[in-house]
C-alpha cells in the first residue's frame, strides 16, 4: 500500500473537529463538554453531533451527571478509542514522513 | 488559540484525498494524473474533482499536453501551494504534539 493512500486514514477520526477532540482527549483523563468546546473551538450543536459519531464508533464514552443542580457532561477516550487514535497517528505520521 | 482548535487546519488541504495529493506532490517535482491516482488510491472522477478544488485554491498547477498521440496530464504544487502545505504541517504537528 502507498504511504499516500487516503483510505488508510480512519475517516471517523480525520474530520477536523473530531481530530481536535480525539487529540485533546488523548492528553487528559476526561474533559467536560464546556472545556472540550472551548479547546476545539466548536459550537454546542456541532460538538454534540461529532461526539455522537465518536460515541457510535466506540471511541469515546459520554457520562452525564449533576454537579449540585447543574448538569455536567464528561467525555473520555475508551480503550478502543485510544487504540484507534494511536493507529491513526502511525498512519498519518507515515504519510507526513513520506512527503519529506 | 488552543492547539486543538479545529479551524486552524486548512480545510482545503485536510480532506483525506487532498491530503494524500498534497503530501505526494510535496515529495516530487511533478506527477502524472495516472501516477497520482495510483499513489492516493482514487478513482478518476474523485481525483479530478479534488484536483479542481486544489487548483481553484491556487495550490496546484495542472498542465495538459500530449505524449505522442496520448494525452498527458501533469500536476505540480505551486509556490503558494507549497507554502500552504508547510503552514498546514506546522499546525497539524502542533496539534499532534499537544496530544502527547
């Protein structure tokens, strides 16, 4: 397979917003929805819909609870999500290295 | 700006197929359409439409000529395309580094 084969990159992760989400979640234990939203510079609706896609792929876990009377949504990578992230990184780095 | 801000990544370059094209073109002086198609694992129609998008952004130059009686299409990065590629790489690497 060519290093430049676009189908080698996991499309669930590659979209810019989801890539930002996966990268940030890879760097923390868990993030609140509000924190994630600020980090990746997204709107509520846009972030929600992309989180659903990542959750459906089994890459993130979304836990809704309450902090006092305030709802709190927390998001974290799952073990398969972390594996998919590392696989994605490997392939992306292979592509970037081949370009040099 | 957060390292995870998805809007920092050039959307013209980021799409998987266009990313493969830009990465391959960054590694060569010019490529034929047939060579590019094999490297990025695309169909004719899909590659054509994405090349048009890159050409409209001024990132690639497409030159059509003949080799004997056979039409030959060659594609190369432009100077602005190379600059956009290097800027994209910087931001992508910043995001990946921040994830570790």
